[in-house]
C-alpha cells in the first residue's frame, strides 16, 4: 500500500460540522464511465456523500443550494507541484477546483505545519501529500528546492531511513542520482512503506525503473531515448535529441508501454512544464491576466521574463524543441492507447505559473495530445485516488465518497475547457461559492 495516512487521516477528521448540504438539480459527471446523470440531487452529511437521487427530501436544518443545470465532478488533484514559497497559495488552488496536491519537493516542516493547520480547521486548504527534500547526487540548482545529497548506496539507505522517520509520504529522486544509490533506494522501498517517485536518473533506463517498481515517473524523462532503436549507443554518447527523435521505434515503444501498463508504472507527463521550458507560450505566460492573483511576494522571486528567455533561443533550437514536444505529446497518446496509468501534474511553483490555472492547461494539453475529455479528467480525479490506494474514498461523485466536489457551469465531457468554469467548490462537505473562494 502506498503512503496514504495523511490523506485518510484528513478524511476521518471531525473538522467539518455534521450539518447536511443538499445540491439540487445538478448533472453528475461519472468520470469512470464518461457519462452524465442529469437532474440529480446530492445530499452530503458532514464530509460524506450520503445520497444521490432525482429527488431528496432534505433533513431538518439542511443547507440547500439550488442548481441551475451545473455539472458536478470530483475535486481535482494536481499531482506535481512545489509548495516552496514561504507564503502558501491555497486560495488560488481552491478557487480553480483543486482539492488535492502532491508536493514534489519543498520545506518539509513548513508544509507539515500547513497540513496540521488544515486538519485542525484553522486554515482552509487542499489535501497535501509531500516528500520534503529531494534525494539527488548533485546540489540543488534552485535555492527554494531542498536537496539531500546521496552519492553511495549506504548514503541512500541512510537518507531513506531519515525521511521515513520524518513521516514523509513518499521520497522524491532527481536526475543526478547514481545508479548504485538508485537501486539501493528502490530495494529499500520494496521492503518498507514509503514509495520512491520522481525523475528517472540519467544512469538508469526506463525499463529498469519499471522493473524496480519506481512508484511514478515524472516529466517523461528518459522516455524518448528508451523508444529509440539506438538506445544503447545514444545513452553511451553525448545527448543527441535530433538523433533520438530520428530513431523512434514504434514497436519498441509499444513493448515498453505494455510493460508499464502491466506493472502499473504511473506516468506524470507535465506537458505544460515542457511548453514553458521550450518557450512555446512565452507571450501568453507573461501576459496571463490571472498572474495578478498571485501574491506580489511570490512574483518578486520570479526573475526571467518568458519572452526574454524565448528571444535567446535560436530558430534551429526552437525547431528542435517543436519536434521534441510533438514527440512527447504523441507518446502520451500512445501511452493512453496502451492503458498506461497517467497522472495530471504541472510543476506549479515554477515562475509564471498560476496555481490551479496550470492544471486546467494541462488537461487541455492532454486532450490536444489525443486523450478524450473523460480520459483527461480521470488523470486528475480517479487516477490520483487509485494511485494513493484511496479510491474507496476519493475520485468519484458517489455515495460514501468524500465530499470533495467541483460545480461547473459547463459539461467537461463535451469540452475540457469547461473545467475552468468553476461555479462553486465543496471541500470536505463545506460549500465554497465563488465569493467565498
């Protein structure tokens, strides 16, 4: 079982009152089946859904909210963020319907403090799973991202034990982790409860990461070379992206993705991160009107304007970026075809990212890559619930589930962009209309 204690502890928390909440005349979106049950009522007691039916007689004292044909989906999860600023941005996440976060590296004590405040009802915020510092073989390139240096198998096991004692939910690894340290970590993870997630290190192949049961792989790192007919030679020499793209082997890719699906090797593509890195949306990033909602203290830490970074990229380099992104998007579609489990993540915390807004962008990019709206929605709802072994409590709008819901003013199964039309959010049974958020 994966580390789900903090999530499940929050679900059992008595923070929210036991009063009833009734949502009337709403359309319930079944993300698993990709269907809509129209004109339903949803009755919530405390933090649980207790009844869904066309008509419900509300108990005395029920807070009833009249729907006007809105669509209700499960609360959304962003499965790759960094909560590394001193000032949290939880209202922005909640305003966009994000009720769960997987924090992939930040100050552990600060995040655990926020989580305690949320559980005690003193702070309104999403569920949080967190790793604390990343384990890597090189120092951090970002002062906001703490790194524990690990260079040998002995250091790897010691770091694992230290983080386990600090009750992290998972352990994040970086690209510079040595091969020997990596295998020592994964061997430890198979015998203990804390999973290892993150980058596929440069010295490790994707096939090895699957076999070693790395819990999730981020950013599709190593995937393109793993799909090359010349993988061994390309790994031995200087990285040559043009050659990697030229030697893509569809049959090899299919075999790899079949193995991923069989072994439940979770993939978090973060397509929005790649577009930022390649400068594809530089103008839109710099002029996004939602940037004004981000705290000035956070924006002050951002340095390079995306438009200036884009100017420094040569036409030849940008053409290669274009090819690389197209290949990554095609790989995501191919993974979906083979039922590789996908998680929606964004790397929010990077400069010029707006919490919540980036997840909607990621869902749109997944659809643009070839997923259906229902498949994209699953990557941010039922897929995270299954990943955390918490699908009995999270990820669907069903009786008995946690009342984390998003009320939308449009059908996301018809147009994934409708996930942006947030009318209200229900967090643990607490109704948050637009004004409250």
